[in-house]
């Protein structure tokens, strides 16, 4: 996948005497680049300034460093996390999430309802409650949820009335039903009862709704999914060390053009004399025209491999056994047409994008094989 990205970026920037040809070539390259990211067209930027949910920002920072490179490939369950805000905007504890942006090939692994618990109401009298039971139901009959068969219990637990903060409920079966049959999505119902199951009127506990509360506290559905996309069989890993990759070049167009545009004969000759090693190659999403919908990172260093693999191959060139044999045969001229081994990536890292989709939902997606972690002679 990394090789495809580098080729497409080079095509998008290759100099050409015809402006029309340049525009056409760039458009074709960027369309192919979108396919690498699993998209047909770039999502439209939000119509007005929109803050992404803090949960999604925190999750991105946990999974990736500032450049988007994966810290630990085992943190995420699947390769996609989608967030959806409630569409009912009702003060009642009924919630509806539109899941039309979930692709048919995505496997639903886990679905969570995130509700922000407000500070409890002050109650009069000696019978002040310290806990209550919160139940989450899948609505089966939109207009008659309280009738027999009108709802199905998904989760229930005791919640303290002494604090405020986020409560998370697992509702995976309901979301799987909704993605299989969109018409079955009648939303969710949340109830608050006393410990014995008796109703509390008014309920001492309330959750922030989609109306009248700050954006950061709105009800949210979070899906952990996997679209089945995987990279090549090269070793993949988290980038070792802290939050910044060694050798990271500034995310400037010049670094990309210097790495990919044709060079002079003397420069190419010099490159051949340099041993195989990793060089910076910055991808700037603003320059590409994607900064309107990508939240983070603003760009990343893909790196590329360049240099010679001369005989004899030392251990510092990380050669494969096959490359060593090929190098010997080439050096001794034992067979015609056998070239020297090539300098290529031998370890690849994944990157993560946090972005707005076409419905202005925030998505965190992990892409394999996007960064050359190290280079070797193969």
C-alpha cells in the first residue's frame, strides 16, 4: 500500500508542460489515493465549525502519536471506530442514531451507548436514594414501547446518584439488527427506577440530551467495526519510542517534490553510491486539499527507501537470504540478466486518520502499510 501511495503522490506532482494535463494527472492520482483510503470521493467538509467528540480525540491520542502513526496495533478492536450523535434532540430518554454511513462490508464488533450523567436532582424528605437502576432497551414498537413486545432489554445496572460523568452501556445486538435491517431501527429507550424496580417520579437522575446541553455532553453511539482491509504480509509494528518519529521532516511540499520528482544525472549517480537507507517523504493533507475533512493528523511522514545494495551485503543492510544469493550471483556474473538486490521497505507501520464522514460523523480509521519503518536489500 505504501508503494501505491508514493507513486500516486509522485504522479500528482510531476511537472508537465500542459496545465490541462497536469490537472488531469493530479485528479487521477488523488482519486487513486482515495481508493487507498477506502473512499470513492472525499467527504464534504462540515458546513459550519464543528468540534469532534472529546472521546474520539482522546481515543486517537491513545492509539496514535501526533503524526498519526500507530503506537500499539493491539489497542483498537478492528480497524474502524465510528461515532454518531443522537438525532431526536428530545428531553425524553429516547434516542435515535442514523447508521447509513456504516458500510455493508463492515463487521460490527462492539457497540456502546455513551450517556453523560448530570448532577442528580435534590430530593426532599428522609428517603434520599444513593443508587438507582438504569435500563437500556431496544425499541421494537416505536409508538407503543411500553406494551408487551414493544421493547427488548439490552443492558441494566446500578448507577450512583452522588456523582456526574459518562456512563457506557453495551448495545451490540441492537446495532447488529439495525445494520442488517435499517427499517428495524426504532431507537433506544432508557429508564430510571428505584432499586426494587419501582418507577421514580420525577427520576432523581438525568442524562444530558441532544437539546439544551453542551455539544461535548450529547448522547453518542460508538461503534467498533472492521472492514476486512489488511495490508501486505511484511512485518507491521508500533513505532518504537515516544510520540514523534525520528527523522521526521517538516510537512512541506518541498520535501515531497525533492523525494519524488526527476533528478539530474549526477544526483542519480550519487544516490546509487549511497547505501540503502530510509529517507523522509512528507504527505501534507492541506496541500492535497483534504484538510477540510481530516481532523488529525495534518500530515504524516511516509518515508521511502533509496540507495544501493552493493556486494558484499552487510548485516546493516538487513538483507534476506535470497538477496544475499542474488548479490553473489550478480557480482560473479554467474547468470545473465540478474540485477543487484533492491532497496525496499522491510517493515511497515500503520497510520490513523480522525475525520468527518459525509454525514459529519467523526470516524477513526487505521490503515495498514502506510509508513516505511525500515529499509533493507531484498
